[in-house]
């Protein structure tokens, strides 16, 4: 869980810097696979860690603290 939270926090930071960054591109920068990052994002949404304001644009709002 700690690894997931760390990866999600880094992903949110990357997305804030580059909103057009793909999940695959972010995964490469984070040293993980696209499938793993997608799974973490889905789990983060299910657990209330992430909430997308606009799912089509994947603009993310952090729910509960990631630490």
C-alpha cells in the first residue's frame, strides 16, 4: 500500500506538471508498468484517494491524504 500511495502521489505531481502525459508515459517515468499504474489509479479511486473531476479528461483531485 505504501508503494501504491507513493506512486500515486508522484503520478499526481507529474499530471499537475503535464496534464497531457499519458499513463504509459508516466509509468515509464515512475519506473513501473502501464498496467500497474492503471491498477493503482483504479484502486486509488475505489479507496477514495483520488477523484476525477472530469473522467474524460482525467483531471484528478486528491481525496484523502496519500501519506
